[in-house]
C-alpha cells in the first residue's frame, strides 16, 4: 500500500525519527521488542497473548502496578516524615477495580478508596481490611451507607447534608461509631477537561468552603459520628504542583477555623496526578510531586501556627494507567480525500465500547504496531473502532508505518485507567478480557464476555 498524503498533524504531534519506537514514559517499563520486532509485555509476546485470549484484549502489567504503587507510597511517606507527619496512599478504585488489583495494591501497603456499593463489595471480596477503606460518592444510598457501617469501613467521606442525617440515623440504630471526613471544594480549577475538574463550586461534589463549618458543627453534634478531617480533590490528569499548593492553602484556612471546635487530625488532598498518554505529555515526577505538595502543607501550617495533620492522597490513574496496553487487530484501512490533503483511517476490532475516553473527553492516545516492526516511512493516521458512531475514535492523531495492513496487531498504551470501568456493550459488542502479565506468564483476571453472556440478559430469549 502506498503512503497517503495526510492532512497536517496537530502541533503537539511530531513525526518520530523511528515510527516503531516505544516512548518509555508512555509504556510499561517491561515493554520491549523481540528479535523479530514483535512487542513483548511483561515477558509475554503480543502474538502469544492474542493466540490465547483473542482481540481486543486489555493487558495489565502486574509488576508495573506494584512498582508504581510502591514508588508513590515511599515518596509520600518520605516527604511527610521530613515534615514531621505521616502520609497514607489510597488507591482510587474507580480507575480500575477487580479483586486482583485490590490484592496487588494492598500488598504494597496501600489503602483503597471506593465510591459505590459495588466497588465496596469488590474490595471486601478481595480480602481488603474494611478499616483500610475509604468510601466516597455524592449519592450514597441508605443501603450503601448501612453496608459500609456494618462492614467497618475506616472512613466515610460525607458529601451532603442529607448524608449526615442518613448516617446519624444509621449510627443511632446500630449504636456504633463511624469515622467521617467532609469533602470540600477549594475553588481551584484544575487545568484539565471541565468534566475532570472537581474542586470548583458549580458541580455535584462536596461543600463550598463557606458552608463547610456548619456541616462540621452538625457532625460534631451527633453521637457516634467522629469527624477526622477534610477532603479536597481538584481534578484528574494534572501536571505540576501549583494547583495543589493553592488548593491546600485555601483548605488550611478552613482547617484552622475548625480547630477551635475540636481536633482535625487528617487532611486528604486527593490525587489526579497526570500520566503520559503521548510523547508530548511530560508528567511531574512522583518525588517532585510528593515534596512539593507536602512542603506546601507544612509551610501553610507553619504560617498559621498550627500542627501539620496526617496526610492522605488518592492517585489512581498514576498507579495503573501506564500499566495497561490494549491489543487490537487491524481490520480495514481507508484513505479519505480532504480539502487539505487526505486522512488515513485504520479501523480496529474494538473502539468506544472498550475505551470511551476519546469520545467523552477528547482524550489523546498513542499507538504502535505490536505484531512486527513496520516500514520506516511514517503516515499520519486516525485509529477508529467498529461502532456505528463517527465519534468512535481510539487514537485521534498518530504516525504509523506506511505498510500497516489488515491483520496487523495494534497496541494502544496507557489504557490501564478508566477504560475497563467505562466500558459498555454498545452495538452489542462483548467487553474484552483483562489479562495480567508478569515474568513471562499471563492469566485472566477479568473474564471477557461471550455472545451467550450478552444474550443471557435478554428476557425474550430462552437459553
């Protein structure tokens, strides 16, 4: 196939010197190419994975998850110890949750944050200590709160006045105690997509800073509810520490005010640490994040003449995002003539049903041939899925070898976070399996769906 004359690439995308390269920041550390150019992840070749599990298949490098979890924990514990306090890391389950992930991160010393009754049950089924769980959510039902209290969840993060009263009634019936935090909005808008920014006032989460003191006063009136601190999360996919520093300063003003009514031993500053999805992304190193954020809290406390509280953070994407690689098979290739030239469309056998983020947020991804190395001439392409939607885009802009052809395997990195949790059966496409790799071995950790699974939910079919 001859190379097409493509429409201009976006400014951030530069044609690589090597169209088969694997940018280290984007892929798991274990990624390599074999002698024949085939991609190897966690010691397992792409061809071996596809023979065993088919395509699409989401591959999670267990070693990468564990390494990142351990690195984050050590970095924040060290930074906190240097300021005379402690730090705790919660894995944000919404990024990717199954019993294997829970076991990996808890064995690396992390706690787990859940935000629905379903996520709570997965964590408990994995054997997680309920006392090491945090429970978020803007609309926790009475049944979910009852289950959390019954299970002994360590901390419930309160998100509304109604939730305070629901918990008060539950605690009154059970005659127990429940530790709670209050989620607040600092007003600091993360430099990210509007739907990923979660600390401005005009959104569904938390309390405005001006309303929080009254809510805390109500919590402190209720026997059995133990107020332990504030929680603030400014968004996701954030680079740098400036937003965290400003948010911490505003929350510390409230923290200081609340000390007049009792202890405020903890402060949770959320997470949202960014990762690299493309070669243009430059995420802040974890050690720099840890030192910068913890130092900002310490400086803010010193300026106010108060003790630094115990700190907590919730990096989900930063632990699991780059550990994930999705393998697809190329189906059709089409060159479309445009006024400015042409665009090459490379269609694969998955799409928005296994990764909704490009359609939801305009998220950018990378791609590389996985079954072989291609010709050195790069062609600008758009990788698309098989769904009946023009917005079914897997990778909006990427350079692939000019000889990319039907039957090739294509790998999309950084799919470990928010892809499987957002997956669907749109167009009745079964959801793919999730396969863990480590030290040359692979195993299914979430079974893929079959056509029988899809039909089983249709009450009009007798199986």
